[in-house]
């Protein structure tokens, strides 16, 4: 299965972005408002300039209690692992595990088209296993 199929199965394809010049207070408010763990940092809403997560806020808060007065640019991750809609799910799972990341932007021709979270991948895998179980159960109980 490909990432594009996982994206289509999501209840919402909305990708929440934030400007690198936005404040960390605004970042925290947006994370809470949208009930997400990370936002794509984008100056124009279509390119990926970085990614910023709850983890970034917490780590910087531990190191410097004044992080709340900073900008997103100061705490974001600039080197971002991305994938495209043709990426196999198994390949993305490997990337997420190796890089210890939970959110991966989906891009096409340099433009942001979606975001995949570890939760999306787990849900996809559970749905796939349940389908296979149902197929096997149906086969075993045929009369």
C-alpha cells in the first residue's frame, strides 16, 4: 500500500501550517486548537521550511525557560524527512522508526499535499490486519 491511499482514508486532509516568524505562544495555541502534535513550518503555506512539534517545545523549555518568548524559527527542525504519495507505507514506517519521528510531510513537486502521523500509520496497519483476519475467517467458515 502507498501513502496516497493512507491520506485518502484520513477523516481530514487539512495540513495546519505556521509561519517561522510566529511566536511559540501562537504555536502552542494552534497545537491545542487543532489537537495535533506537530505543525509544518511554512512561510507560504505550500513549501516545507521545517517542522515543529510538542517535543521541540518541551526540549527547549527544559534548556531555556524563556522559550515561550521565542519564535518558531528558533525551535523548529529545519531538516525534514518527507515522502510522496507513491511512497510505500512500509518504507515510511522504517523511516519513522530510524529517525525517531512521528510526523512526515507529504510533498508533490515541492508542494505540501498532506501529513502522515505515526497514528495514521498504526490505524492503517490495524485496518489491514482486521481485513486479512476477516478474509481468513470467511474462508475457514465457508460451507
